C-alpha cells in the first residue's frame, strides 16, 4: 500500500464519500507519518481527530464541508513543504471551532473586489479577495488568511537541493546547508532566486557530490558565502548528516520581518485583517525548540518589528515585489493594514488534548483599518476549559 492509498482510506472513512487522487505516487512528511511507524501515532491520532471535529462542526454546512475535504485532499497532492499550506488552514480552522461562542465562522471568505470589503487586492488590480477564515467576536468581525511559517532561506535552499538531486549521478547521499546565522530575508531571497535564474551554484554543487566531496562553499551575489555539507553512504552503515545553525532570538525576528509583507494582497483597507501563521517542527525546524520563552520572545519581537518598525518604513514596496511597480504603495502602507498576527504553534506531533495548540495573538497599535484590543477577544474566555491564547496589543509598548 502506498502513502496515498492509505491516506485515501483515512479520508473516506472520516467523510464517508469517495476520494479520488490523480497522482498515486505522491509522498510527503505528512501523509508518510499517517502511514508508517509507531513514533507517528500521536500525530496520526491528532490528525484524524482534527478532521472528525471539523466534519462534525460543519456537518450542516455542505459548502464548507466540501471545502474542508478539498483542502484535506491537497495535503495528499503535493510534495516537499507544499502540504504545509492546506494543513495549516485546517489547523487554524480547528482551533477556532473549539470556542462554541464564536459565531458565523466562514471557510473560506471570498468575493469580487467590487462587492467585498475594500482591499489591497482591489488597489493592485486583482479581481477577487480570497481569505481563508472570517469569524465574529463579541462585537467585531475579523478576517484572516492562514499561512505556514516556513523560513524563506530553508524553502529556497530545499528547492536548490531538489534541482541538484536531479543533476547528480550519485543518489546515495545527504546534503544540507551549514551555519545559517545571517539569513536576512531580502538578501537571501535575492541571492537564491539569482542562483535559480542564472547562477552556477546548482551545477557546482552537483559536481562536488559526484566527486564525493564532503564540503562545498559558494559565494553568492551579495558576497555572502553558503556552505553545504555532504554525507556519502558507506556499505552497511546508515548515512547521517549534521549541520550547524546559530540562532539569536532578536536576530531571527529581524530576519523574518519582511517575510510578513509577502501576504500584502490578503489585507483589507477598513476592516480588521489579521495574518495567521502556523508553526510546526516538520516545516519549521528552526522553531522546534523546547524553550517556550525563546518562542514567545521571538514571536513578540517579530510582531513588534512589523507593528512599530515597518509602519514607519516609507520604502516603496516595488523594491521588494516587482509586481507592485507603479502602484505607489509603501511598506508602511501595508504594515498599517496588518491589524494583527496570530501564531498557532501546532504541537500535534507529540501532544494532544488541551496542549494541542499554543496560540499567540499580537495586535498592531498603529493599524489604520480597525484597531483591536485584547478585550475584543474576551469572548474566548467564555470557554475557560479551552487553553487560552496569549494576547498582547502593545498598548503601552508603542514607541
């Protein structure tokens, strides 16, 4: 039985409908964990129970239920990290339905830009606003789009490595990038995209592997160096690879700050629009750290940089996003439309019950659509048996 065949059985048993996958050979970390070893049992159980909760909650809403099924199917139709997107959407939706007093949860919430709430999408000429979730708090409706928090440098490096693997004659090796301390978002993105388009890194790295070299260092466009470690298999011995990564919590927050701008077309002009970022160690090993203080410090520092620093940055967005050339939109314009950032740390690999999710909600004191305060989320306290999110509105820390 393949990973896909196993996943198909799981979905059919939960939703009681026929599930069809067009590619029976897809494999990824998620559906692989549902298929195999005993170490994945907590994740398997949590994954199945999550889908059962969603099915039960939306059993009378056919449109949303179909959307949930299609989103679950996408997990089994992608390779690499791409399963993380639809997976994160289901995690976020599952989190919110655990609060029974939340009303009118929509998944997704989308429409024509001319009839939907005014949006950045309309400003830049798009035809549709497409957001993952909207819901009503006690007195305010909030909109949010859900993304997986994947480090840009890791995502791009993995794409480089995939290209390398298609070019090497040898197949029995492991490869990873070493000592990623300075991973400035803008520079890293520029460096590796240049390598994709016109660089020599992929060919040089493939040559090093075929020569059985154990180390290759490449000078990138910016002058920074990328060092790759290579471990070659030996007969009768398992192949292991160790790489280094120095992490400083505040440096990490600085590295990530511009990544939040990637979601500019998901923001609304006048209504509360938040970005939800899901964290899971399988697609963000950088944050697979048992130290909760490190995690909370990083998330708060990252949010504060977006809310305080980027709302004062008058650099034109076109310098980062060529699609916005001529749109006359500044970084500060976008940052001020981020009403808040919701981080959901998914612990389902190891935990269950009330410890399934750790949630942090940071609210932008400089938002120019509709500001939210911590008190706007008081409706969540009506269900005290559910683990409450940490909420910070920076009301006394806006300087």
